[in-house]
C-alpha cells in the first residue's frame, strides 16, 4: 500500500523529487528545533498540476499531507508528526513570478517564492511589496499567507491578508481553484480567499497568489526615541498617527532589558540610549514627497513629543546605512535573547489602549510568582502585538526553568491576555504548539464553527491534521 503510493508520487513529480531516505532534517525538524517528526516521504512538486496529483494520490490512499514552505514557522505547524505516515509536501520548487500588472498594482507569484525575492521583483517594476519580516530570507509567500504573517509594516499596509487579492489553491480533493484574478471588489458570495489565508495548511494548499503592490515612497526615514514608560510609548504612537498620517509605516517598541541583551551579546552594535531609558521606540516615516519633507515632519513630531515629556531623547537616522543599523538592533533581539539562554516566548496582542495596564499587571504577577524573572518585552506596538518573552532569573538553570515553569508562566500570561480581551497568537499562528490552548481562550461557538469549516472542506481530515483545530 505504502509502496504503491510512493510509486504514484514518483510518477506524479518525478523520482528525484520524492525523498524517502538520507538526511531529511531540513524538512522534518522545526526552525526552533523544538520538534522532530518523521515523514513517509518528502515530495517536491514543480507545478500546480503536480501538487493536485500528489493530493489526489494521498487522498486515495488515506494518507495525510503537511504542506511546507520555508519551514520558518514558530508554532510547530509545518513539520510532520512522528508517525512516519504523513507526506511532507514542500512548495519550495514553485518559485516562478508569473506576472506583474503595473496598472492593476498587482503581481502573481507561485507559493514557493522566497519573500526576499518577491520584494525586488516588485521593485524592478518600480513598485513596492511591503511585507517585511526578519525571516524574509527563507520564508515563502505561501507560508506567509498560510500563517497570515505580520512583520514590521503592518501599521500602514496590514498583514499578509490585506496584501493578497487572489489565490490559487489545491483543495483536499485534489481539485484546483483558480481565484487569482486581482479584483479589488468581488461580492459574489463567501470570500474563499480569506478562508484559506491564515488556515495554516489545514483547508487547502496555496499554490500561487496575486499580491497587492504600492507606489514606492520617495523617502523612508527612521528615528529612535528614548521613552520613559509604556504609557508614553502609546501616547507617542497616537501623536505619530496624527502627525505622520499614512507616512507612519513602522512603530516598534523595545524594553531596556531586551536592548541590554543586544548590547551584551553584540557589543559591536551601538544601541541608542540603552543605559538611560526604560524603553526604545523605532519609528519609520515613508514619504511620497521628498526626504526633506519627511525629515521636517519627523522633527516636528519628535520636538512636540519631547515638549510633552513623552520622549526624553531622540535621533533621526542621517542616511540609509544608519537606518539599517537601527533596524538591525531591533532584529537582533531574538538572537541576543537566545544567546542569553533558553526562554519562554509569547506572541500576543491586546487592544493598544490597554497595553500599559496589561504590562504593569502581568509584569507584577510574574515577578511575584518567580522572583528574579526577566522580561524580554518588545514588538510591534503599532499593531498592539508584543513578543512578551520570559527569561530565567540571572545565573539560574535555564533548562530547569523551562521544564518547571513553562506551564505556569504561559498560564499567567495567557490568562492576563484573555482578561484584557487579547489574543494568545497575534501573528505566528496556532500550529501544534497552541492547538490545545485554544479551547481555553477561544469561545466554544467560534471553535465549533471552525470545526464545521474544516470538516466541510476536508472531511477526511487529510490536510495538516491536528494543527489549528482538533477534529
Ligand atoms: P512554513 O514554516 O513552511 O509553514 C508555516 C505554516 O504554513 C505551516 O502550518 C504549513 O503547513 C503552512 N504552509 C506553508 N506553506 C503553505 C502553502 N503553500 N499552502 C498551505 N499551507 C502552507 N512571523 C510574523 O508574522 N512576523 C514576523 O515578524 C516574524 N518574524 C520571524 C522571524 C524569524 C527569525 C523567524 C524564524 C520567523 C518569524 N516569523 C514571523 C514566523 C514565520 O517566518 C512566518 O510565519 C512565515 O510566514 C512562515 O513562512 P514559511 O514559508 O517559512 O512557512
Ligand atoms: Zn513579530
């Protein structure tokens, strides 16, 4: 039976693209090395028709499929389980840019395109594809859409969901749905595209997407502000919206401890104001007039903020290299945190107005529960999304901390998120890491409708089973 399926898969995609032996770690282990599965085979189709043939063969054999793009997901949702009975379907060979339509401001690309190659393809046509995240050198458009990825420009351009006007999907029956027409208006019934976006491979396999493009700004400037409190950071955000309007394309917050880890582990990077300020805020202003206009606006914003006492000090990058340096500090936080030792990560969102109270209360609860605990708090304040991470006390045993305290820490943080009407997964998704937490915080009605959708589209539960919602 298994041998017959392997033969069918070889016939569908060519023998060289069905991997069953050798080192399959790159597909079987997740990015953070938290889980290691075992695939029946890694199958690498090169076209939509081949994806459909693979799905039909697996469906006929009753074998489940785990779709995978760049395998950078952070919730253990894109690797096979340990059964050795799942097919790992990698989209990484489907990398064509099918078309760019300048008048429609769209481009159509295949799901396996690495994000880092999509941005220059848009740039080559004089346009901007604004999705940007630290994994962009490895993650794929298919994975970005399957997880509805966020990143650093959401405050202006939205999540992956808002950047997609069409999809091509292979459904659980192995049929191809061509929904690629880049329409900005289409009210002919349920919006299937939105259903597949964020479904983490549980409803269908995304094979191509039509993406929204934007005019390129004339200038993008970056500023770093030293801010005395989270409440002030939220006021500063309000002021930045008011002063910069649509020019506000990024607003990131970084706690002093998070920044001190960058200074400690990457001393070659200069971290502005790290000694003196409880918070750093990174602001990006994209301007369609000119650099001088952007600079003038920025200076107006920062002067007003200093006058109001929201900001104690600030610097505007003089050139692109300086701007990259500032962003590099922000992007190095996860690495510096890992170098400091094992830690417990959270990806949460709370209504922006309630973030200061959330942090104050939750910080205090954690400090009381685990004396000496260290908070690596940073993230996309413009979207109300914090990476509210928890590090073992200094000189403590980090592994023991993880083993003994993870459940307790998660319960404290997630209960607080729930109390503040937030989400326990803002941008990374559910995968298998959070699938059993969802029933604690999501309403029974919502979960029951999610199950109904899953069973309607994938009645045999063959697509990424056990992820997002249990059947
Ligand atoms: P994978 O990891 O391969 O898959 C992720 C999920 O999508 C899995 O459930 C998989 O089954 C499914 N999937 C993949 N491709 C398809 C497809 N074609 N059709 C159907 N289902 C599919 N995320 C953010 O949102 N914002 C960030 O700022 C951010 N920063 C990150 C920084 C680093 C250093 C890392 C490692 C990750 C970061 N992430 C971030 C998480 C991750 O990069 C994103 O979720 C990314 O979108 C995943 O893309 P991928 O191609 O690697 O998907
Ligand atoms: Zn993030």
